[in-house]
C-alpha cells in the first residue's frame, strides 16, 4: 500500500515538474503552443499563364491565379483547417481556412498543399480571401488562435510566371523557379530561367529635337549567364533599327541619338542567356515634345475590410486618380502598377472612354483587386497593407505621370499608421501633404 502511494506521489511530482518546465518557456500565465513543422515553401505572385487553378465550378474568368504552397516537414499529418493565412503580418487573423473539408486541408507527412490567393472562396476551402502583390509583400501562416506564427516570408518584386521557393524544401535557401512545382517538391537541379528586364526608362524627362535619347533598363539573369541585350527601335511600321545595350553601372543602356520634334519612336528590348533562354519586353514608345497630363494618385486604401464596397458588394483595395486641370483626361491606355520597376504592370483598357475619362476637377476610382473580368476599372494589381509603391504611367509605357512609395510601419513615411479601413490621402487634393484618414472619401475631395 505504501508503495502504491509513493508511486502515485512520484507521478504527481513528475507531472508537476514537466508542467513547470513547459510553463517556464512561455512566461507566467501563458499556455504552451506546439506549432507544427509547416513552411511557406513556394509561391507565385504574378501568374499570367504559368499555373491553372482548379476552378471547381468551371466559371472562372481568369484561370491563372496567385498561389502559395505549404509544406509539412513533420512526421505526422497536419490539418490546416482552422489555421489562419495572411498577406499582412500585422493582421495574422486575416483569413481563416475553413474546417469543413479536412480531406482537402490535411497535409500528409512530407506533403504539400497549394493555397489559391484569388479571392474566390466559393471555389473551395483552399481558395482564400486575398491576392498576392507582384510588387512585394508578405505571406504568413498562423495557428488557430490567430496570434501564433507558424511560418512567414516577406518578399520583394516578382517576375511574371516565375515562382520563388525554398530549395531544398523547408530550408532557408530561396531560389527563383522558371519551372514552378506547386504541390510537389522543389528539389532537383534548378531550371535555367530566362533573363529579367525591369526598370525601363527613357531620359531625359523632357525630350526635344536637340537632346539625345537614352533608353536604360535593369537586366539580370538568375544564373548570371546573360550573353546579349539588344534594343530594336523605329517609327511605327518600321521598327527595324537595332543596337546593342551596354552595361553602365547597374543598368544596360543605349544612346539612340536625336529625333525630330513630334517623332514617335517605338522600341522593345531583348535579352538572351547562354542557355538560349530569352526575354522580350512589350513594345513601348516615346514621343519627342510629348507633355504628359497632370494627374495625381490622390487617395488609396490598401486594406479594405468594410469601408467601401465595389459594385459587386466586395471590399477591395482601391486607388483614386484626381484631375486638377481644366480639360477632361481619358486614362484609357495608361498603365497602373504596384511596383515602379515594372511601369507597364497593367494597361487600363481604352475601349470605354465614358468610364475612363476624368472630368476637370474630378476623380476616378480604380479597384486594385486583380479581377479585371469585373470591369474596366478593376485592375490586375493588388496593394500590400504593409507598404509598397503605386505608379501611373502614360500610354507610351515610359513616362511616369505620378508615383508614390508608402510604408505603413515607418515613422515619417507616406502611409505611416495606415491600417484596415483607413485610407491615405493628399490633403488638400493634389498637394504633397499626405495624411492617414479614418473617414475615407473615395471618388470625392479630401479637403
């Protein structure tokens, strides 16, 4: 009998000892949270034609959606139903994965699960209520308490149709992946990716018949095996001139010489690596003597939960454009971007001037929801709640009409203090003074 009592006491003491040890790692009153070994393992934030999403109802207007992959490095299966995913690490409880279909949300040991960031939750439990920004932001996975981070990754500007993944799976080493592997391992020899061309610019800002035109671009290759960079240029219908671009500092550039006043010159850039992978830019242009209209990115909201619904009743990011002039301006054919290294991220359609024309002293709202199938004013970019860039570019694709960089977390920066359902606005309209606004005024004056 005494032996039984002593044994029971020993068990109680042992249990108390382990309980104290667990509590010691969390602080007084905190509860031990055992996080599973899950990793944000691969993602694609600019999917134009690379990976088709599993549209279960067959009615998706855009089959190419953003996605990220979760990898289970644990020795047991893990159901992510009830956990949270987010594109803003300041809001870990941004979106809770449903618990209604564990067969689709359970990841086997060593397995992978693709989450579609397409704002189309009606398509299934692996489709979430946010999209990723190609200009850079964050991806996070949190426990069902909405507070405990399991894994997160903050990324910069992304290449279209190229994913970014850990190699090997679950490691701290990230690589670009010209051959994405959603739902499968990232291991194996890295594929040769095509060169990347970004930050294309034409200088000087004001072109005259007496100024030489210089076209510059950042051209990089993930494998560092770029062999040539060439610009092809000329007037419309005769884009036949060719010139090698040479490295000057961090950019490749070409001096095209002078052109007569009123000349409109079209050009594109081609980069080739030693594996015969090539990249060709869109055809851009410049016009000697061109003067861009004065327009302002006047107000924007990068985290809209319940502040301003679009015509479909959806709460989307938005950007307001203000025309301070005395003449109407049609922004159809202009470009909008969430990354100033890609000025031509999305071209606003020019087929409906009634919808895209801003009257003198007027405002126009663009919904940054990556759902262009919803209408002309729904653009294929998405804003990051933590901060990034916004730019409006002329139809030539090279002249920046207005741009800004905002940062929700840095004191003194544009957008500092920007939070859910708050906008950031010029006050007064068109001025250089930016303020975070608790009472947004989309489509109306900020004064």
